[in-house]
C-alpha cells in the first residue's frame, strides 16, 4: 500500500549553519544501509519504494541508524483534498483501528484549507466510509499525519521510533577496546549514537580457544556494523605481553597492568587511524578493576581522551540495551578474556599508582607493544542481518 517511507531526523534540526553537513551524512548512511536512493524534502527524507521491497526489512534497518527521530510508511499523492482523503482512508483501512485522529501540517500555506479544516474534512470522509470508527483526539489507536507541500502531500501511517542522536561519522573516530563481554559493545553503540565512527580493538589471548573467541568478536563487530556501516577490527596478539606480566607482576596487580597495556595498544592504533579518543565499557564498581582507585590508575596509562558512557549504568540497564541492539546473545557465548588470565582470586581493588609503576619498571614492554601492533590483523566487518527487539529512542 505504501509507496514511500518518510524519515524525520532528530537533533539535526537544531544544527543551524552546520545542518547541511549533518543531513548529507545521514543521507549517505541511509543509502549505504538500505541500498536505495534517499531524497531531502522539507525537513524530512523520503525513500521511494518498489513493489518488490519488503518494508518490514527496511524498517528493521532504519531502527538502528543514528540520527533518525522517527519514520513511517506513507502514501505520496497530489496536494488536493480528494487525493489526500483517499490516501488517508487507505491507511486507516490498512490498520483497522477502533479510534483515529487526523493531524495536518502545511509547509505550503496556499493550500485552500487550513490545518484544522483539512483535519475535519478528511476525518469526515473517512467516517462516511467507516461509520463504526470513532475519533479520539487524546489517545487514538492510530494517528494519521498529513504533510502538505506545494504540489504534493504525504499521508503517513503509524510512526516508528528511531534511536535519535547524530549520524555516524559526524563526530570523528574513536577506538573501542572490545572484550567480548556484554558491556563494551553497548558502550560502542552509545558513542555511535553521538556521531562517532568506532574502530574496534580486541586484545587476543592465544592460549585459549582462539578460533571460537575470534569468531565471537567478529560477530559482535558485524552486528554493530548495522549501526555504523562497515567497521575496522584489529585483533592484537597479547600472549607475549601476558607472559611478561605473569613473570614479573604480582598476581593481585596483573589485571590492572593488563588493562594499562591494552590502553597503550588502543592509543597506538588510535594514532595510526586518526582517532582522537578511546571508549570502554567500564561501569563504576561493577567488577574489581572498576573501582574509582583502579580506574584512576588504569586510565593514567595514556594521555588520550577516554570515554566510559556506561559508568553510571547498572547491569540490568546494560543488558536491556544489549538485547535491543542484538549483541546480547553473542556476548554471552562462553569465553575468557585476557584480563582474567592468571590473576589472583582476590585482585587488587584499591591500587596505588606508585606501586603499579614500580612493578612495571621490571617489564620489557616497549618492544613487545610495537611487535604486537605490527603483527595485529586488521579486517573489515560488514553488516550482519540480525533481528532486534526494537530500539528505545535516545534520551
């Protein structure tokens, strides 16, 4: 029934002189994700549908693209009351609600009826054809929105929520330390919603199930690539650095030193890729490495800007987002990460920087860090086609 999809954007409307830059980027992201042309029309984008298109597949993709406020299946028609009324009737008949409301906006004030008159006329014609239907202006089952331009109009069906935020690629590049757990993919997603393009870095423990963990990491990145498009993933061999740490660092401090080394690796790759920050999935107090004292020591490892968007988020909230974006089922596959390898049963929870640096003086890590970066494997991960549970709009 629908011949177009109408997309309304989120924060772009507030961007003033820079708005055109953000709009162009969102159009580019939409074209890449959908493989379809996207046209700008009076504070909205229009995607023209072909008869063979599966609108439900397109909707699932749109739900994951940052920068979109909402979108609707719609009928484009001539800007006259007969065509608009016929389109609105088709939409109401399609959804079969018990109550409805018509809401009109006009970018062309030359239309012979004002918005209220249009609402009344279209509503009356629908009620003539569907006498059992009722109007409810407060909480209707279906809101039919009419957007009138100079020569054409768009009559919109049910509104679907986007995730909001800013188009990916408008805020620069950020490196994400991807562990394979639940938190770091959600942290990456949070920064994608703010317009960042994420480059993924996974420090790989080669003493454990190598192929299984690698595939899990690739699947996570492919899943997140539905949000930002093709993604770069670096897999960095961490085994020689681990051996050096195990040989020379006390067991209760190894977790902290492991993470400091990972930040150094992330910084080296960030500089190589032109990224300006590092993002992690840290949540304050969630595990031993995430006490205030330990985070202060870990983050001191580099001078690069660091983001921890989940820092005040509890585990249930993080899991809910992971389920919605499709990463949860991948993240819970069994695996061990580097930070859990050969550490004390009771790791340090209140580390002192002077003590950690004193222990690190025994390490011969500079050459090993350069070797790890040199031997890292970079690959491009394409979008995965994974169903989601529906994405909540951004706050």
